C-alpha cells in the first residue's frame, strides 16, 4: 500500500477494537491511537478534581475551565521501549492502569457525553490524524472526527462474548470484577454511548461491518487483508 490513509475503527466496548487496530497499525507501519484512553484520562482527571459525584452528576463549567483555561492539561501517549506498547500519560504521569479500573470504566460514558470534553479530545485527535498513516479506534471516529477517513470499520460482537473478553483482560491485570458486573457495565455503556446527543456511537453509512463474535484474530486479519488489497 503506497499511499498513507486514515483508518477509523468504531464500535461497541470490548469488541476487540484495540487489539485489531494495533495489529493493522503494525502491519502497515502506522501509528495506533486509542481514543477511548483519552476519554478515560479526562474521567480520571474529573474524579481527582471532585468534578463528578457517585451519581454521575458532573460540574460541567468547572470541568470546561479545567480543560480549557489556564495551563490546561496534557493527555498523550508514550511508547514503551521494552515492549513497544503505548501507554497513556496525564500531565506527565503514567495512568495506563488506573484508567482501565472499574472506577473509571463506570464513569467514562457520562464524561464522554459532555460536549466540551469531546471538543478537547477531538482537537488532539485531528492534530494527530492530520499526518495520515494512523489507525484510530473509538466510537465516532468515522462519523465525527474523520468523516473523510479512507477506510471505516464498524466492529460488533455479542454482549456475552464481549463481557467474557473484558473479564479475562481485567483478571490478567489482577483487577476485581464479576461477569455480571462487567456485563452490566457494558450494557450501560452501550446505551449511554449510542444515545448521547453529541456524536453518538453509530455506524457510518460507508463503514464495513465486522461482527467478530465467532471469529478468531487470524480470521479477522484475513478479512482485513482482503480489504486492504483494494487500496
Ligand atoms: O473504548 P473504551 O471502552 O476505552 O472507551 C471508553 C469510553 O469512551 C466509552 O464508553 C465511550 C467513550 N468514547 C467515545 O465516546 N468516543 C470515542 N471516540 C472513544 C471512546
């Protein structure tokens, strides 16, 4: 593939978007951007500053001021030298593990529904994507962030399969949580993500759908290789 393109991968939580996106990026020598990590980092920031309570009431004016006034905040990614994986940093602190906790997962959807939070993240994503040669995964990449992306993929899988995958990931990191809790969190997030007013999760008209409920990673790569041949 000679020309560099933007590949937008959207879909429900825990459909394996990031694993798939990382593999595509590695195959093409592209950068991979986990856009959900940015929303998670903003959620952690809001929690630390006491701008969201346990009932998900958000102090939006204070959050907007935190993000846009004064020195603002720095959310970015750094690649680890030992294993090449990308980790999320908030104001210079590695927050990769904290942003994957149930505490952050349970409040990230309401935070991501706040328009000024989306604006804060989108400014950064468009800056990164301007150079092309990127694979981004998220909820609104093909619809709102890069509506002109050359390749758009919409990923989906059954809720049970997704909850099982997510639980295994959490257990591997020694994090707490039961199958029922994880499933309930996924369903809740699906609902909030697809029903929010600003840039809800929805399939772009020109996106190709990948339902990987019963597909191995190898089968998914065969699928994408056929698509990439056309570019
Ligand atoms: O992909 P993830 O589970 O890490 O995403 C966390 C949350 O961030 C998800 O519930 C919705 C939100 N999100 C979003 O609204 N738009 C994106 N482009 C990416 C994530």
